[in-house]
């Protein structure tokens, strides 16, 4: 039961991708290629180079989530840094490139100067991840090959088109973390606990900066869910898996295992459709193969 995956962005919600991968493997699905955006790009790359879902979960569980967004001299202008993320990628990927992946893999980013989508499928894996997670204004942009790259979700929240490009003849399973259009938009808080001293955090929470950030992030949420809806309507993945992660904020500190479990539950709900689609695709493939003999 061969499939290709498109893993959508969503920050901390993306831990549900781990459960999706685990349950798909348990049900006998063979993931032949994987595309990802933002947090989905991170999980996609780690899976593509050979980390099992459990190994990814274990790595995320031991990370100090409060230190992920610290700043160092590598970070350009942005509200938060990625020094902790960079250390994690150094540990898990080192100098590995896309050529080291065991299955085809690609992540998306956006060149903020040209205003165009960039599909990253060559070069250092850790650089590609730092590009695809670079939420505008929140995390620093990543410079690659003359591009100034920011979060792929700006133009492609769920990279169905990229997954189809990687494996044109396989069913595309899209894992969507954006809320449906009819869900209310939850307020955000500044995720700075552990980065700044508590008195500063409390002061920031009362300032207009906190209110402005809340409005900005909710606006990003609204545009992202609308863009995801329209692109999914246009690109029509064969199956959509939508974990119930509405209550989780993009930059929340979470219990990884609990969020991963939501991914497993979402696969359980989608199993009948998954099996129908893959079975139908296999029959069509055999007919085409037989006709060509």
C-alpha cells in the first residue's frame, strides 16, 4: 500500500505528524516519499533520513522547549531566535544533505524578495528546515542560494503539489493542521517564558506589543487556513487527515506524546477512506500495466 505524504505546517501542532507516521506504518502503508512545510518539513526530513516515528518523538521529548527560541549571533532581525532549534538539527542531522535521504523528500519555503515559492530538495537538510520554519517576523529568515527564505506556509500550508511531484503515480495523503474555516480563531500569548525573566514576561503581557502580536498571529492563522482550504480544493489530495489540534497554539509548550496520539486517532478515523483509495489506485495501476504489455 504505497503512498506519498504532504505534511502541513502548524508549529507545535506538528507533533501530531509523529502519530500519523506511526499509525500509517502500523497499518502497513509504505511511505515512498514525503513533502513538508514548516513543522511538517522538520518531521518530513527526519523521517526521510531514517528516523523512526518513535525516535523522532523521543528526540522531541527530551528537548527543553523553553530554550528552543533563544537567540545567538546567527539570528537576524526577528522577535524570537532559533538557537535551540539549530542545536537540535546539528545533533540529529549534522552535515547531511538531501542525497542522504532514504526516500525522496522536499520542503517548501518562500523567497520574501521575489514573492515566490521555493521547493528545497538539494543541499544541507538543516538549512532547508531553518528556511521552511522561518515564520515571518517571528523567526529569522534563512539565506540560501541568494534567496531570503521564510516559512513555506506563507504560500503553501500543505504541500500537496510537491508530494505529487515527488511520486506522480501514488495517492497523495495530506495531513492538514490548519483549522477548518468555520472554527473560531483562538487568542495567542507571547511564548517568552524561559527566554526572559518572569518580571519582564509579565510586563510584556500587559503591553500593547502583546496585543499587537496576538492580532498579527490570529491574522496569520486566518489567512493560512483560507489559503490551505483553497489550495486543497484546487490540488485535491486523495485523502485528507486532519488531527484534532484546534486547541494548540503554534508556539505552545506541549506534551509531545499527547499530541502524537491525536495524529494516531486522526489516521484511525481516515482508515476506511485510505484503504479504499489505495486499493483503487492499485487496481488502476495493474490495468494500465496490463494494457501496456
